């Protein structure tokens, strides 16, 4: 069985080394994937974050 790991805003910011305000700025400008809304909470799939990093590495 495949378990999906969901990251909250704090975990994503820590992984990126950025503030919450800057995270939202990146999302708003389309430079970072938008979160999934689960109820009133925002979550990101760990695979989505990994794919985003891979795209950044390939672009450099």
C-alpha cells in the first residue's frame, strides 16, 4: 500500500528555509505549487515538493 505524505505550511517553510509570507508570495506569483485544501487546512504532497525541486535543478 502506498502512503502519501502531506506537509503542512510549517514543514514546507522549514524545508525551503523561507518565511510563511514569502511562501504565499511564491504561490501567488506562480513560482511554487498551490496547496491542497483539506477542510480549512493547507497541505502539500511531498511528491509535489520533490518534483518542484527537480524542475528547479533542471532549469539551473
